[in-house]
């Protein structure tokens, strides 16, 4: 967002030097949020005084090409300077895409229902919620004593590799506010030693177990706190899973907003119960890795996710509402654009939806290098920039830091906005009790993200000579958290097919079943097996490979798959492979085990012949991850939904050859998301299929529990497995090739993703959302619907604020507060808040966005943390009895789906939506009553005209309960 006259001149004079997709005119900067994107590279200079000439203001752009190319190379893991060949290639790409880019961009701007994100200014101040009032009161006292430089320190990262954690801000020493240490999750503590590699989020979602969701979050936070971390960068509820091949879907909990919301909220509660700040991410619509960042894919701008208002509320923003209601301390804004405005500079998203409508009281943090303007993002609601560098990794050229100091001194960023930014961060620190120095001692983390050596430097990203100090103390924080990891992995394993085979025994089969099987084989083939029960284990995914940490950030698929790759991955302390666990568990006196630990199907070698095998357990997988790494043909997002490393061919060959075609086959899949199974699922001797998701370090042990019946499988799918990729609809397909300089992705399917799409178009899935088998059976009885409140169309009126935000002096501070202190030894590339000189700074008349000084109407959907309190009131209770009518104990997952009343209006509703689930353990013959509380929000839809959540008051709501989205055996109405 440009904010002075010289910036307007720059828009005119530099039009040929910027993306030709900008077709908004010189004054568009002040009409909407969109200009945050077009002027991102000049915004730092736009905050200079109006008396400076446009040429002087634009002077940093002469280095722009080098910076952009450096950014491109750095994301590829290099530190090279630009080369002529790369620039030439970019130029050719630019020419090829410009014409279509302009057309696609205009089309996205002009055609409903997407349009441009409307502006929403100014940023709502934090401090209105009673639950945060004490923390804001404490924060106010501290912030009122801070200098300008200290305030900027708190809001700005010090730069990439300028601390031991992946992100650090700088302290406000004189008032006692420490440097915060931020570290990647959400699977564990990234780059750290002696920690637990928990199962991934998608596995947690597959447990459908609220208690385990909480417990995993709590254990994760204990390790983070003991390692010296203040802020965990997790959990992840975005991507939601719109596209089944999306590269980072595995970091989240599943392809449904309700499931994601509950899992995210329980994880937040677990993390913050230990005083560690949780960060819910990525806000919002970061649904694919292709084109997620400028220049990462050779294009100057990130993809724009174009979403209509209702879809945004009911799908993509929904789980963030649960996290805010749970008290989350931080929200991370995403890399992509939303309706052609970068998410970290989109005032409608950050100010209007997150801070006003959802009543978020914590601070908004940028994803790493997701900030594209300085003044603009400050006004749009960003509170903390990470890692502090501006447009290139580790260049030390921050869009905030000294430029934020300049912007406050010249008046282009109001002091009250800076005060709110700082207060939100400090209030979150108090809210989590981090002022308790016994629990959070004021010291650096006990590990370094940048070296495994004991000694190193504190700021390895700086070329300045530094003292070698101890940076890795090798503190072991694992405790007994492997128990939780193993339980999540076991409960997150989904039994998808079982034709009277599982569980097996450690002797292979019981004497009776073994005798019956050998009799049947003898009748069919004329041959009879004798002696030990013969078992074969097949596939690279069964074995250890080259170890779990063979590739940086887990960025390759080799050995058994325990996690996806990227910033959400960790260094495994160990990974129990399936073959290791099975070797130990099978009774060697009764079982002869043969191993074929590759996918080449080199049968006949080793200790046994394939024709003699009676049971074959074959392993296959599918991997993906964050877009900065590519493996084989997987560029973050998967290119298809097939198994990788010839996994399908391996299964087909094993099934046809095991025991000469008479052997029983168990397939085990580890995967980041849905995979197609049509090539072999109906093969007669493929008797069982286990979908183990991403199980973390206890993989083999958890799987053995399921195979041998020590644990009755209770996992249920957190997504739909279709028969083809086309089954998911056009919205389920990744945009692999750019359709313009600014790639446009229209979410035309609206509410209809995953099972909602399958239901709407009556498509038969292979395995539906929520599906999962057990070694026992369950039934439901006696559904009772109990109204708690009467139906009303709109929620109660928005309440008045329960507390008053802090107020501070609005006088611009003295310039002397921003002068670089002579006693500080500077580190090159380190981001400081200071300026060498303030002589050129003058308070100017800056044209803020239209309406900036006019408070927009507050949302009737807002009013408190999580939104209007009435949205969270229970309006109906549904009770249902769950009975275990099978032979063994097990855990049932009753799921409640809501069907909206049929109305004469044109409002379109999904066939059904998930609105409740639980997990109950039952002994054979035991019955328990499950209670589902449905809130007003659960029963409402987002009305784009009323701009509020609306309940249907005519006609009955139907509540159906069952074991999956298509196995709903009992219903009631309200």
C-alpha cells in the first residue's frame, strides 16, 4: 500500500518495471487492498518523506533483479548470484505469460463471486475480551514504557539464521521483555535433537479421538518448553484438503472443517496448557504448493485463491474460528493471495474477519517471507514479521525493522497501530504465563537449528566474525512421550478391508485356522504345506532404508514413510520400521519369515520361495511435502494419487504370486493422503488393507499392535478415497501449470469438496469419509433430540466489549529513539530497529486508504473471542446409545451428520455435513450413551447478504448418526 505522493509517482513511472498483470490504475492503491501486492517491492521507500524525488525513492529497485534472483536461488537451497541464463529464462516466461496474465487477472477482478478483497480499516485493537483483560492490563504497563526501537524489536524478526531458533524477534531489554524463540512444528520440534517425532496431523485426525489430540499437543509443548521455545508454529488447519494431492495436507487433520476445527482446538489447548504459545496456520486458502510464493516457481507473484464469501466462512475460515475460541495466541498468515491480495496484507481477512468478526486477541505473524509490503501490511493487520528479512532470504533488508521506525516517525504508520501490534504480542506472552522465569527462563534455546555440532555461533546467517559458544546442549526431553506417539499411530491406523483374516497371531494363524487353510489349499492345488507357517514381508516401505533422516527435511521417499517433508518435519530420534517390529513379534519356532525389502519384486531369492508363502504382507506408500523441495516427480504437490516407487505393480505381483496365487495378502499403506487402490483392491486374495497414514517414530510397533490384535483398530478416514482423481471434481485438481503471471485458482466448487462433492453428485467412493472397520461390530439405538433453545433466524445482538483496549499517547516519539547506539557492535545482515540518520525524516501528509479514519460497521457475527458468544451456545442436544454387539472389546467412533431443512429459498445446502463425533471404548455387549452438543454455529449457514450466521427456522433439521458419512443407521429431527 503506497502512502505518499512520491509513491503515486512511482506507480506511474515504474509501470513497465512491474508485473504487467497490474491493471488497476494509479489511484487504485487507495481504493482497495489489492495494491499491497502491486507495490510490494517499493513500499519501504514509499514511507520516505514527500519532499524526496521519485527517482531517489525508487533507488533500491536498481538492485531488484539481483534480489529477486537471489530469492529464487535461496529457495532452491543455493546462495548464488543471478546469472544471465536465469534472467533470460525468466524474461521468456514473462513474455509468454503476460498476455494471459492480464486477461486472467482482470477476469478474476471483474466477475462475481470473487472480485477484489474489500478494504477493512483500521485494525481493531486487541483487549476487548474478558478472558484476556488481565494480560492486556499487564501488557499496557510494559508497552507504555518501551521506546520506539524496543517496540519495533518486538514486532520484527532478526533475520534468517540470526538466532538459534528458526524465528526470533529482539528483546525490549529495559522493560524486561525477552527475545521470543519460535520453532516449527507441527509434527515435533524441527531441527532439534532428543525429541519425539510424533505422528503427523493427518494421523491424529484419523484417530477421531479428542483426548489424544489434546495429549499429543501437551506432550509436544512440554518438549518445546524444555528446549527453550516460546512459540510453536502449529497446529496446521490450512490447507484444509481441497485437493487430495496437495503437498501439505498431511500437516492438517483432514478434509472437513468441523474435524479440522475440533482437532486444531484440542491441540491448541494441549499446547497452551504448558504455557507455550500455539500458532494456528496458514490463514487462509493455502491449498497447494505450486506457485505458493513469488519466484519459487519462476513467477513474480504467488497464486491467488479466489473464494466467495460463504465458502470462505463455512469451509476455510471455520477451523480458525475454533482455534480462536480456544484462545490461540498466534495466527500465521499464508503465502498465497486471496482474491488477488496477499494474505499477509489483506485487510479484509486480517482486520475484518480475523480480528473483528472472530475477535482474535493474539497476534498475527507472517509466514517466513510472506510479507510483501511494509506500511501496507502494518495497516492491514499484520503484527509480527518473520523471519525479519524482507523480500529475500538472509539479506537483512527488512520491510519493517528500521523502515518501520522511519514509517512511525514520518507518520505513514500511526503510532497507535504500532502500539497495538506490540501490545498483542506482549499480552499473549502474559496470557500464557511466560513472565514466570522458573518455567520460562530468560535464555537461548538448548539447541541450534543450523548445526549439529556442540559449538557454533549465535547468528550463523551473518558473515561478521563471532565468538564460538555452546549452541547444542543435547538436552533429552522425550520422557515417556513415545507412549502417546505409539497410541496415536495405532488409533490413527484405519482398517479398510478385512475378509476374515486379521488379526493374525504371533504363531501366524491359530491351529484351527491354519489347519483349515492348508486343507483348502490342498483341495485347490493338490499340494499341502507342512511345518512352519510361512510369511513374506514385501516392499521398501517395510524396511529402514538408509535411515529416517537420510534426506534433509525428510525430502525424499526411501525406506518406510513416517512423515511428509518440509518445515513440518523433524529429525527422527529413531523410526521403528515395520519389518523390525514384525521380526521381534513373530514366534520364530512357529513362523518362517522371508523378507523382500525392495519394490523390484525380486522373488525367489533368499530363504524362501514365493510359491511356498502362506501369508504375504506388502507395504507401499505415497509421499509429498512443502514446495521448496522436490523429489522425483513430486514437486511438493503429488502429480497424481497413485502409490509411488512402483507400489501398485508390487502389490499386483505379490497378490498373483503369493503361494502360487492362493496365499493371503495384507496390504499396508503409509501415505500423506488418499491413494487410488483400484488396480488391486478387488483381487480375491487381497484379504486386508490397512491405511496407516504417517505414524511417526513408533510406526512398526503401532502396526504390530493392530496386526496381532493387541489393539482393536479404531481409526476412521479423515478424507474420502475415490476411484479416480476425476471423482473429486475440477476443484480437486492441483493447478500444475500457470494460467498467467499471477496464477488464478477459482474455487468454483464452493462448499463442495471431498465427501460433500461425492454426495452432491451421487458419486460412489471406494471408501467414504469417516469409514473404518473394527475387529468387532457396533450398532446404534434410541436417538433422542433435546432442544435447548428455540430456533431464531439470527444470533443475539453483538455484545458490547467486555473490556477496553489499552490507550496510549499518540504523540510521535523523538527521532533520537531510532538512532543507532554507538556502543552496539553491528552484525551484518542482522535486522535492527535503528537508523543511521533521521535528518531526512519529516512528518508528511500521507493519503491513507479510503475510509481509514471511518470505523466500518462491526460484524454482528463478532463481539468476543471466537465471535458472537451466541454462536457458541448449545441449541440442541442429541443423545444416542452405542452398543458393542461383536465378539471383542473395541472403540466406536459415532459420527453425527446434519441435514439442513428443505426450504423454498434458493440457498443451496450440502447433502450432509459433519457436526459431531466422539470415541467410546466398549466391552462386548456393553452400551453407552453418547451426547452431541450442537451450537448455533453448527446449525447455521453464512448469509452473504445479511453478513451473519443464519439458522433455518422453517422445516426440520435432521440428525443422522453412524460409523461413516454413508453408514448412518439412525436419525432424529428437530
